[in-house]
C-alpha cells in the first residue's frame, strides 16, 4: 500500500483470526479510529499525539485484549503492558505488568516524557501512575470486559494486542502499542509489546508494531530487525517484513506486524493466522479488514 507524499497511518487489532470468524465490530472500530486519526493529522496534530490517542481509544473499547478488554493472568490479576516511541528523537517509554489503571499507553508516554528511563514495571509503574494522577480502575473484576465482543468468536485466540504507526504531515514517525498478553499467562510474564526493539520500534525512517506470540518476537528482536533491514542501501520494507516474520516461523512461532515508512509505504504482514488492521494511505484511501497470510482480506 503506498501513495503520494502526505500523512499516513496503520493500526492493528491483533493477530489470531481464522477465516470465517466474525470480526466486523473489531474492524469497524479500527477503521473509525483511523478515520479520527486522519482528521487529526489533517489539522496538523503530530504523529506521537495521534499514535497515543488511537491506542488509548482502542484500550477503552473493550474489543481487544488490551486496556478494558484485558484478560487476567493465571492468578486472576490483570497485568498490562504498553509502549510508545518517537522516531525523530528515539525517545521511548513503556510500562510492564501494570495493574489497576485505565490507559497503560498514556502512562508509557509519561514515562518517556517525565523520567530518564524507558521502562517501569509492576509496583514501580503503578506508583508512578498513581503519583501522576492517572485514572485508576477500582474494581478490576467488573471493569475489565470484552465489551461488545463475541467471546465464542475468540475461543482459542489469545492475541489481541493493539498497535499503531503514524506518519504526520511534517514527515515525523511515531508508534505505540498496548496489550494484556497471553490468556492464562504466568504472573509476571512480560510480552514483547513494552520491549523496545522487540514488539515496537520507530526511528526517522520506519515505524513497526508487532502482534502474536510475543516470546518469539523478543527472541528475534523483530521490530528493530525490520527497521534495520529496510534501511539498508537499496532495501525496501516488504522484504524486510517477510524476512522477520519468516524467522519467527522458522523458530516455531507465528504472528504479524504493521510497518510504515517515511515515504508512506504501508505493510501489513502476517504468518499462520489473520491480523485485524486499518490503514490510511498518503493519498487518503482508508482500508480495513482482516489480512491473511495468502494476502486475502476479509472485510
């Protein structure tokens, strides 16, 4: 997907979809979020602001395994991960195993902007969020819910990470991501999402947001692997995405990612199962659906 020079974005709602699964609600929400992002970019809002606001909107929707749609770990506790990265400055912020707060992605941005660190975890992340007045969740067992989603439709699909890559009108790139990770995960397990270079990367040339079996994305440093390969002389984004995902498959894993270059090239890559996405091309075309490994799109 590519077009004339201009702003663009791509957002995903997680990998794991099988052909025939009903994903209309999830895809419609992704498209609506992308459309709102389009309006913000047209007004001159910067890439980082748009990336964070889109992921926060998806966290609030309850339709993905992130934010309000989070699933509990094996001990019944909700531990959420999120990250943000600004391509122009290489600043990044993340939280891991964060419990009791509404929008982990906003906390992650605050880590980036208000501390000298990149990643805060567990009780430290919670104390930080509390100190800066982020909205808490008083009754997690009733607040977290897959609102409006068909639970049976997600049987056996434990991946619903959300991620976003944005290119603004000034040529700046940004990326953000949020997840609750695997269903029935071990307490304390951290996904690739908050690990810069594994589940998320953004520099001045390429933005990448990943989804799927996070442990494999960590082992292969998948997000930064794409960026490095795509930035080599004479290289392009599509082969870089394919090589990173093929390496994950070679190791026994699966998943997908979305990537966006400074030239406005958009790639939605996936292996084994489908990934829900919405994409705004630089020429204004807005597309959404479920992308499958064979290139077919279910809308």
